[in-house]
């Protein structure tokens, strides 16, 4: 960059979290546009702000590169990065939006491994695991989840138990076919083998099993059911960092 002084640079993108900021910075640099991140957010990663807020990271460029950078980033105004906003831009996405979003979706942040959590319905345990990893371990892992017979929704008590510990999860119940042909560094089945048949992952990636009883199967009133979800959240939050730390 021509200047290392932040006061001389122009903000073109506001990302919610350091990881997204690094991704956008790397993308711009791959297109020949040097970029920096605002120093007031250096060191912030997912999970350090209240109630799942990811913190604001500003991507900065030299003024002479502002127009080109905005043109590249306009497609992000909708789609993959729905929570971010371009600074000072209100134009509609460009005609190249779909191709651009596909390119961004395929981009992988260096040093961050991918883990896929599998169960049957993808409504509770695998969603909880995905949310915890993306909140607590986002500097090392990007988590996804899917099921062989997806329920089509994320269990509201799973969301409630996560929110009670400050994790806001915007998940979607997905079929394993969503990730067909995609490799992961690690694939984790989280169903309870004593009562269920866990899905088999046929693509690449090391596979392990971490069985948890299904909290959605607990009978009783809502408080008894919520207790089961709380226990699942607590157990996973304690065990997942240790297990993923081995890979």
C-alpha cells in the first residue's frame, strides 16, 4: 500500500468479525488491491462480543483503489454476507453477482480447518455443535452441519439453550447432499449409537464419533426438556475444544 497510516485510507467494507475481514482483505489483494484492517478491531474474533455480536472490522484501501474495490464488493450487499454492509454504497448488485458470490463461497481462509457435524435430523445436536465451534473456535475452525433425514427446522429449545450462554445461532436444517463432493478436514457424527444409526460420510475427511443423547427425545414439561438441551450445550462446549484441538 502507498500508506500505512489508517487516516489516509478509505473504508470500503464493514465485516462482522475479524475472520470475515481477513477473508475480504485477502480477496481484494488477490485482485491486485492492497488492503488493511482497522486497528481498533485487530485481535477480535467470533465470540468476543455480547450475545454473539461478532465485532466490527473495517477493510481499508488507498483512495485511488476505492472505486475498483467497491465494484468488486458490491455483490456482497446481498447473499453470502447478509450481515455486512458496504460503507456508503446503496447501488444494486452488479450483473456479475452470482459468479462473484460463488467465488467468495469457494474462498477458504488460510489456517482455518473445516468440520462437518452429522446426525439424522440436523435440528438439535449437530446444530448446537456447529454453533459452539463457530462461536468459540472460529480462529481455527469453520463448522457446518447436516443430516441424513433433515427435520426442516432448528429446534427452538436448542436456540434458547445457546442464547442463554451468549451464542446466537442462525442455522438451517440441511441434507448431507448439500455438501456432496466437498471435503472436510474432520467429520464428526454426534448421534447416540445406542439408539440410532449415525449417517455415513462418503466424501473426504477424517471421521470420528462423539455420541450425545438426543435432547429433543426427552419427555416431560418444557423446563425438563430445556434442561436436556442445556446439558447438551454444556457438554459439547466442554468437550469440543479438546477433541478438535487434536486435529
